[in-house]
């Protein structure tokens, strides 16, 4: 599916990877709904993008993705404003081992909720025209990380959910493809949170091990993740794909043995 002329909704869009996603989508000709809980950062992001692109190409909506009502209203506002929805990027996420229930709510539950809302608007079963959903996981969704067990669990959950939902969407002939991105370490505010006790809790004394992993994997610029996003959207053959992106190895796809899985008729 070509990005040009499409409407995209990106959560966590005000900074970091989400902002890089928004810029890449705009550069490829999409209209983008910028969704973020941070009002100040969202307004600044919208203003900066307005200097590069036409102001009508973007819409900023403040939303706490963990609030089901706000999330539902946000999707409705986007479709009311732009008239359609073609691309959904569930990107909003946090790292907080101390408030682990909140981490699961934002990182996993809101991704599931967002995916189902996206399917409601895009699925051909519901009168939509199809589309693409990209869910943000992490390398921590593929390997264990001793210092971030709950973050790890949330990101593993995204991979399992996305792969399963992709199969279901195909089975239902929805016209919607779903893929996941698993980046390594990226220069974002979340990366800075590993230094803070209020985020790491009982694991704060073990951050040296995470820093050692950072040296091993390298640290990416958000723009590198945005390049992967465009590939997942525009390659119609990719459904249920799990894209790994690291500084040391670039873009790769996770291999799975799927020979035993039933295929849709």
C-alpha cells in the first residue's frame, strides 16, 4: 500500500520514534493525526511540522491511550476530521518497573485496544477499505532482560498479539495487515529512564548491565526506525512480520517456523 494520499494515526507522536514516524509519513505524502498525552510537546511538534508541511496535513489530539474512552474518542475525531483511516501506528510506550501495572496498561493493553479500534474503522467487514496496523514492540520482546521483566513481558505480548491478530485479520478477509517492529536501543526519552529510580525501582542498581547491552547492540537514531515503518506499510506481502532493527545489524526479520500453522482458505 502506497503511503501517498493515506491518513495515518500515530500514538506517542510528539517526540522520539513517534515523531520520526510522523515526519516520514508526511514526507511520503500522508496526512497524520499526532496523538500524545503530553499537551506541550504535542503543540510544539505540530508547530514544527507545520513549518515543513502544510498545516492541514496534521492534526494534534491530546490523549491518554490508557483511558479507553479517550482512545475511542480520538479515533472518532481523526475519522471525522480526515474522513478515513488507512494506517495506524500504536507507538506510545513507557518503561516503569516500579509502576508495573501502568506499564502493562500503556504498553500492551492500549496497543490491543488501539488495534481493535483500528480494525473497526479499516476492516472491509465493517465497511472500511482495508489498511495497515504497525505495533511497536522491542528487542526486549524477543529476548529476556533481567532488569526490565515487566517491560519485557509487555513487549513479548505485543509480538504474540500482533502475529495472532494478523492471522485472524487474514482469515476474516479484513483487508488489514498487521506487523510489529522490534528496535534495539534508540535515542529517546525512554532510554534515559533506565537511570531513574522512579522508573527502575528495585532494578536501579543493575543498570550497568543494560549499558553493556547498549554497547553491544549500539544506539539507533529514530529515523532508522522510521525507514523500517515505511517498508512494512508499503510491502503488501508483509503480514504478521516481526521486523528487528539494531545499530549493529540494521533491519532483519525474525524467523519463525510456521509450517504447522493453518493457513486461511
